[in-house]
């Protein structure tokens, strides 16, 4: 299957990063290379792009797509949380901009053997890095009930987390839950009949929660933001596209905290932590895709873009 991921809000991303000829930019989620292509075109003739992804399929696809740019692109298999180490290994100290597109790609959702979606029957996998040893099967079949319940509630924002966790334990006591369709069926029958009639499939939030946990997505995002700020040149831009409220809340709060700098209690009359403001938040509210883009790419409908500038 070809790795194609329609880049979301491409024009807005280029504007937010203020891409300029000769600039140096990091695409921490290079995927199929859609945003990377646009950044490389905008930074011609001598701009450099460092593309990071932990999905080997994505790197192969972006290598093919970006082949025409030759040495102006460097692709690295890594977690974006390791952005500091990646740049150190390349002898790069500072960059002019960083982009993170946190969405799961169409390829990952549609690939029959990746297990990200219950739309087709596939092994319970959900690993973004296929070299990782821990997958969704391990989490679903080995986690204690309490851990499953808390994970589904926290990462999926699922009000039926308790029912679903109990149903998973009952099912796996008879036999391991091995496939996406099996798990979706367990969730479907765990919730009340009225709950099944909602707009989204009742297993959607549970699958989101498991995927987040398997890939440690929220912890990696926090680390990536902190590390990314450190490697931005003064005036450099940090743009992040998120697709659900958990990610967006982390981005918003991390950007605001870096802008505030001071971490002292609000009732302390004088700052004693000597924290310095490191960012200017440029988006008081997130930027959303236009109606035309949502019409042509329905998966863009939940996207939101936030941008901050290094002081």
C-alpha cells in the first residue's frame, strides 16, 4: 500500500513557521512527506529539512517523495521526543522552525496489518515503531483491570471505561483477544444499547486510548515540546497540529508555561524561581482548517494548529 497522508492545513503551517529561503526546519512527524515537500519548496534554493519519524514505512515513503531535493533533506528514524539528540548527532545546534503533526496517517489507519483501526480485521498491534516490542495485544491481554479502566478513562475520555475493562477481562479469561474486530466486538457488547446508537462507534475511544498508551504519545509530546524549545533559534517558530483534546491541552499548557517562565505560587509577592520566559504564544486560539479542506479531506475536521515563537 502506498504511504499517502494528505498534509493538513499546509498553507497555514507554512505561514505559521514563516518558512524562508535558506532556513533550517525540523518535521518531527515527516510521515509521507507532504508538509516536508511544501517546506522544502518554500525554503529553496538552499534550505534544509530534517525529517524525523519512528515509522519505517513513513521514512521509506518520504525518501521516495522527497528524492528530488537531494541533500537538502535528512531523514532520521527516531522518536520526536529525541529531537535534541537527533540534532546533536547531526552537529546542528539550532533550527529556525519545528513542526509536529500528531495525527495518525491514513496509511496507518488503512494498513491491514497495523491494527490501528477496527474497520478491518487485523492483529492487535498499533505500534508506530514496528521495532518496538510492546504492542496492543500485550496491553489488552496482560494489564490489570484497574490499569485498563484508568487508561481507557484518561486517554480515551470514555465514560464507560469500567464496563469495558471488566468485559475485556471476562473475554480474555476464556481466550486471548487477538484481533481488532474481536476487541471492538467486546467493547460494543459491553456498553448499553442506547450508547451503541451514537454517531461514533462505541469502540473508537477505547482504540484511541490503547494506541496512545502503546506508543506513550502524551509523555513523548511533553518531552518533544521541552526539547524542541531548547533547539530553536531566537525568533524560531514551533507549530503543532493536534487532533484531540488531550493533545491540544498539553500543547496549550506547555506553550503557556514556557511563555510565563515563572513557576512560583501565585501568592508569592516576588519571583524566587528565576524562571525565564522562553516563548511568545502566537495563537491565543487554535487555527482550524477551512470548510473547503474539510470537504476534500474529512479527517482534517478535528485538526487544530497552535504556534509559538522562541524569545
